[in-house]
C-alpha cells in the first residue's frame, strides 16, 4: 500500500469515526444543535451591537460550539447505548432552552450566575410569588407550552423511520463537525480552566481575556455560572455579616457643627487625558480654576487596584486595604459607619440601570436590602442620559441634615465616549483634525476627540457638583474607578485583560485622577486637615484605601479607621501596590525606567 493510499485510508477511518455517532442519532444531533444555538444567535441578530466582521466571528463561535457540543453528546449516547442517556439529555436540553428563552424575555438575562443566585436565595414564599407572577403569566405559560411542544416533536421524530443520510448529506455533516472542532475545542479547553480558579478576579480575567468566546450557549453559560456561585455566595454572606456588625459598633462624629462629605466616583478617566496632569489639550478648564483659587488639591500618584468597575467599587466602598492583604468582604462598607455616626447618607448612582441584571456584585452587595437599610437614607434616583442632568435631578430633591455624606457615581467617559456628552457648544470642542500629529486612522482620531470632549463635559459636571456645596462647610473627593486606553501608545481603545501587564498598560488603565476640593468654610473650620491634605498630594496611594481618608475628613471616630491606610496621616503606610490581584505596580514601573 502506497503512502497516499494509507493517508486516504486513515482519512476514511477518521471520517467514519466522526460520522458513526451521527448515523443513528441524527435527530438527537440536529435537535440539540438547534436548542443550543437558537437563543444566542437570535440575541446577536436582535442586538445589532457589532459590525459585520465581529458579528460573523460571534456567529461562528455560537454555532460552532453548539455543533461541537451536540456531536460530543451524540458520541456519548452512541457509545453508552445500554444506558438510557438520550431521554435524560433531551429533557435537560429542552428545559435549559426553555429556561433561557424565559429568562431573556422576562428578565433580559441569559442563564447566568445572577439567575443561579436568584434561585439559591429564593424562599418558599418567594417561590410561591414567582409561580403566580411569572410562571403563570402569559410568558410563563408560553414557556411551558414550548417545552411540551419541543418534547412532543422529538418523540414524533424519534418514532419515525430513521433518516439515513445520503452521500451529499454525509459530506456536509462531516464538514460541519470538522469546522466546529475549531471553536468547540477552544471552548472545551477554556472551560476546563475554570475549576482551577479560586477567586472571582481570576474568573473575570478569564472571561475578559477572550473567555467570552467559550461562553454563549446554554451549557457553557451554566458551567461558567456554576463555577462562580460558591465563591459569590461565600463572599456575600461574609460581607453582609460584617456590615451588620459594623452597624452595631460605635461610631461618633466629633465635629458638632454642620459638615458635608462628598465622594464623586468617575468612570474610565485616563488621567493622562486631563490637563490637570499635563495633557496638551485643555480638558479640565473649570477644575483648573478651582486649583488656582486654592480650593482644589490634585493628587499626583493614585492607582486603581483593578481596571474593572465591579472589583473597584466593592473595594472602594469597603474599609479594607488590598495593599495590606485585606479582602473586601472582611470589612464593612464605609457608608454604614457614616450612618452609624449620625450622618445622613445619600447614594446617587447614574450607572444603576446599567448594573441591574449585569453586575451581581453591585446588585447583591451595594444594593442588597440589608445594606440599603443600614447604609443609605436616600438611594435609587433614576439614571439619566447625561451626568449633568442626573446631578441636577438628584440635587433638586436633596434635603441635607447637619451632617451629610453624599456619594455620586457618574457615567463619566464610559465607552462609547460619543454618548457621554451633549453635542453642543462648549462640549463639542475637539475634532478629529486636532489630532493630525498622531499616526491614527480618521475613525481613531474621532474616538480620541470624543473621549476628550467627554472629559471636558465631565469637568463641567464635577464643577457643577462643587457649586452645590460651595457655600457650606464641605469637602469633595473626586476619583475615577479606573482608566482607559484611548489609542495612547498602540492601536487600542478600552481596557485589556492580558495576564502580564506592561508599564504602558498600567499607566493608562490603572493610573487615575484623584483630587480633593475644600470649601472656604471647611478650610476655615479645619485648617489642620487642609494642611494634611496638601502635604499628602504627592504620596503614592491606591484608591481602595479612600474610606480611611474619608473617615478623617469627616472627623469620625470609629474602630474601623486605620491611620496607616489614610494618605493624609503622618503614620501613612502605602504598602505594596498590587493591581489586578497579582501585579506589583511599582515594580513594573521601575523596570520600565
């Protein structure tokens, strides 16, 4: 036998091996492929959120992984014929499909960790309410009918004469399975990495580092969600218990006069696009005036611990210190301490609608009913298209007490930046032509212009917020959750999630603006604190320690305050600045130098 004949023989055997499970289980293969692929493909078509090239890539992965998973299922059923796997597989596939359809239509979410958390935390009473309100609704009844119809169709097909694929169909099936092995194998390999990950951060990085291509159909969604559920529940329980304990411990406001502390959290603000930090374009004209008048102190060396809003927010709100090895769920949320000390607490979040159904950390911790009761007096204002409109709407109904904590979470420069500012005179300042000195495409230059215009608008929003507190004894702390690349040194916009962080990636994605504004009345009342703030402005810090600085600026006595974590304290100890849970920021930046 010649070499070519041997190759042909091997190819035939391989193809026979691929087709053998399909010969007798073609209905099983087709039905399961459809049940796995229909929802994600339909969602892709309806969303229309990608250009043609990206849509085709997603389509290839959705369909390819569905075909490959179905073929694996066929192999198992074919190899284990004595075991009645097929009816069980049909039932599970149908139930998963119907559950996916129901979740998408009723709650605008796929099978996810949020859905599993809802199930895990549902009481008998809540289950009864769910049955009445949802499963017995029109959509719920339709879902049940759909399941019955699918199972009946499967039963009819299985009873009918077996379809024996002809030569053409065999070739098509073989080609489809072989092609599906590319995305399918990728998904299997990536999903196999999940059991070895111990933290949510690792799973989030896995997902952002193209792991999302492995997650799409019902099975992969379920596996990904299940891999997180244990960690999420454990951390959430611990955080809630610590929060309850904090509400029972002593906290005292030492200042008897009126006082307001304001924390503004921006979004995706690359500080190297701020003229306050030396950017060539004037993007912070209003805040520059505040600095010139002596009311604003700009901190030079602030670093975010993550480039993901979820992980920044839970560490920002917690009184832990990542630099000193403390986890967020082991310490209380600082608004609880403020409220215990007699402060009236306000939380205005212009991103809340974006996080509903999409961010289980914020939904299950920051907006947990227990936390809301213990931490906030006023929370839940409806979000607006633009931050300036949102701030105005919040301050219209603002009713302060003697002591106040006001927290404002902005949309900032969140992608896409062209949607973050009103296109009108005063904000539509920068044009693509203003970046002709950079070797970028026209579209990229326009993106940079939009980002800088969003930064100009953000400057106006923060200045407007300051104006609301200008004539009161108030201190305003502004910082961004993380940075964002804006075609700064490579052809990339947004945030990246590679395992090894470069100095340039850290510079643009993790270095953030941080500034403290003090009203004239606050400076008169607390001259020592003003001096402490000014002396601290060049010290290195990570933003997760901000709770301790807020405790001092508010003159709150609490056992949760640690002067080693407070950047304004003479005993301040920055610690090791670790970003993304593993990268030593200062060490990487030293290597670059």
